[in-house]
């Protein structure tokens, strides 16, 4: 059974792979394990501060605490927007105005498992924005200082249009002015304690526009965990698993294939001592060539020298079936043997016993046995 069968199996090796229950179970198991690992160790529900059903206090401030002259003209705080209009004026070395957000009584929030901050914002006459994440810090000595809570900031350029800012936590750093304000060196501190955040602040940035009516509005503030890298690693890991299983299947198929194609088919469904008038036993020819997918009545007639009508009548009289059914009976009986005794998959067996496709093999097998090849194989203890 070399030659054409080998070529067919080689061209269909991937199809056989994805139909192999053992390998599909392994792939699905690895996907399930990776998915459970992702949700157990990496997934984190987002934390939306605004808009939210939970109360959020908003405080609008200017540089007046630093003897500045900037003014808040008006403010708005409803379910969809937090914003204010203001004018920056000369007075403080770097005039500023901003919005401070905090839960009631400065409730501490744990954002340590997040790595991104999303802010949806719009503005007028504001070219850049200083965003502060404010956290409590156990290393601060002067707890009476109004700036005792640690400020970690990043400066972002913004446009007049409504836009969404996606900020990485690693972009935030504690500015030198904060260490000066509390009178301690940087060496006294390590990383910010992200599990003790109690405020967010959005302030005009390092390029203030003076004596102009300006606007700053917030529409969304949320913390989330970006797991793109983790997911990419998991996908690549799964690809390696699938590739490894496919390579194993491929070489196993080649090894099994060599073993399969050297098998001497032992099955002989019916015995007959009768010969045709020509002295050639056409039944022997059928028994020896049933695994040829091209086997039909005309081929048997040509090779045996017996006319087609005699072949059909003889098979009908002796076996009470037509030529096609007789051949399929032989093929199905040989398939049963291979399903019980060999390690070949169903697709390989289908081609090995003479069917042109696994689909036709499955249909004929079930019509003759009442079971699919898989059901028969499982019932045989495979």
C-alpha cells in the first residue's frame, strides 16, 4: 500500500492532525490552563473613579496657596463632566490651576495591581497637563506638612479637542520640589506606595498661558491593567505547544505510515473454490485489491476477463448484495481490524482500506455497523 496512499496521507497530514482527538484534547487542555492562569494571576477588574456611582469629591484650586493671583471663574461637577473655567495670572513663579479628585475623607485606594491610567479630557488655552497620583508614604517624617502626601507626576501635551490619554504608571515620578517641600532627601524613599493612593490632581502644566480665559474638563478617569505583553507571551507559548504537538504527530505519522504500508492485509471475508468460466477467480482479485480507491466493476472485469454482468449476477446470487456493497463490506471489516489492532488514526485507515475520503468512510461505516468509526474504536477499548 505504498505510492498513491502515501502521497494522499502526506498532503492531508495537517487535516489528520486537527481531527486527531488526542492532540486536540491536549491543545484544548493547554488553552484552558493558560486561560485559568491568566484570570488567576494577571486579570484585574478596572477601577473607574469617574463617572461612577460612588461619591467623588472635586476641588478646584489655583496658585493662591503659593501667593499667586490666578482665578477660578466657574466650575461644573455632574454625572458626566468635572470641569472649571479659570485665568492664570502673574504672581507665582509658575502660575497654575487644577482639579483635585478624592473619595470622601480621602479614602485610600489600592491601585498597586494596575499599570495604566486612562483620562478623557478636553481643554481650551491649555497646552500641557500635569497629572499627579498622590499617595501616603510611611517614610514622611513631618506629618503636619500640608504636602506630606507623596506626589508622583507626569507632564502630558494636550490639544483643544476632546481626547483620551493612556498613561503608564512607570511614566510617573516624584518631582524634586516635593522632596524639598518636606525637607527630606530622595534616599529616604523607595517606590511610591500604590496601595495607599488617596488623591488625583490635574493641573495646568509647565507652559502656562497667562491672562486668557481657559477651560479644563474631565469626562473619564479609570485605572486598568494592560496585559498585552502577558497575553502575547501566552499566545506564543501556545503556538510553541501546537507546533511541538504537530511535529510529534508528523514524525509519528511517518513512522506509523511506514509500518502501515508494509502491512500484509490478512482479512479474507469469504472463501470460494469456484472459478469463473475463464478459470480466473475474480473474487480473489477483489479481495486482493479492495484497498484500491479506483476499484470498480469495469476494472474487475478488465483484469479478470469476466464480463460485468456475470460478476454482478454471481455476487448478487451468492452474497445477496450488489458489487459496491460487497466491496464495502470487505473494506469495513478490514477497517474494524485496523481500528482495534493498529495505532493509525481514522483518516489514515479510511485511505488505507480504499475509501476516497474520510467522509465517505464514516458514512459507509455507520450505515453498515450502526456506529461511527470513533464510537466503534472507543467501544473496542482503544
